[in-house]
C-alpha cells in the first residue's frame, strides 16, 4: 500500500491577494480547490491514506477538509509551527515516512492525472531512495515558425519535448529520511545529494495523453480552467471487474 503526502505549507505569494486569507491549496480552479483535485487524483488511483503537511493558514485547510471522508479519503495532518521548506516539512513527517514502504509526495500547487503507480513500480523495481515524475517543458511564450527570413506561422506555447521538467510528484522510500534537512527545500538539498549518489530516478510522462499544470500565478488559474473545461474530465470512468 502507498501513502499520499501533500506539501501544503507554502505562502503562495505570487497568487496574492487570493492567498491573503486562504492557503494556496484552497485556491479554486474550475470551481474546486487545488487540493481537492489532488485528493480526487490520489483516490482515483486507489491511494486513500493521505497526509497533509500544513503550515500557512493551516486552520483553514483543516476546517475545509476535515477527516477527508467527504472526498472518500482518510486525512492526517502534520503541522509546522514555522516555515521549514519542502525538505523540512517532509522531515517533520518522518515518523510517517519511515513506516510507509512507498510514499507519493506532491507539491500543493499541482493539478495532474499522471499515473502514480508507474512511479511507485519503478521505484520498487530499482530499489532507489526516490524517483521524480518528469513532464515535457511547455514554453511560456508563443513561438514563431520561421523559414529563412520569413514568418510562416505562429505556434502558441508549444510543448518542447527535448527538455523535461520536475513535475513536483515524487515516490520516496523510508531511506529518504536520512537525507532530509531540518530546514530547506528538497529540490535544493536532498535531490542533488541523491543524484550525486545515483539514488534518484526519473519516470517520464508525456503530456498529452497525461495532463499536468502547476498553479503558480493568476494566469495559470485562467489557463488551467480553460484546459480542464476542454478535457471534459481528467479521470475516465473505471471499468467494472467482470
């Protein structure tokens, strides 16, 4: 069994004033808080034991989500009394990480439908300490299609498949606890160290067919709402067993 863990303690400064009274994971995208999209994603893939790593405006998160029963999951909260960074927040939950064979960790600003079990299975097969989900880089700008000195067309924010970015979704094992800082971000502390020791893997997810969006700015909210409307739903109905 895998446990889900959501990094939900950040300030969300780039989304102010929306985040002055609500933590970033409770910002609504397509009439639903980001964290509800995440819990639906985990539940769809049969990960129903979820830990929320809360910090900024933690009372709002707990009040909104409660036990998780409304969303069909079981929630536990681990609270940081001061900002610890993503690595420190995970270390603060080491009593849970050390007991779970595999934990799926997701940043609190990601909306996606990637299959986490591909990441989990890769981690188990390789025996690595941690693995990162990667998605192709989407250009933040439109690109010109040029032949010699003539513009032939315009490509709106294309996906650049030659480059892959950290999707903010990780599969980690109990060994990760030994590499976590008291304070600091996992991307700047733990992961570079693991990479230097050949203990960090990667699983690539093409988008499409998968969907992935980081909600960092007001523009991201607008674009995500448009994309989610166009998809008609991130999760197709599951086939009933014969």
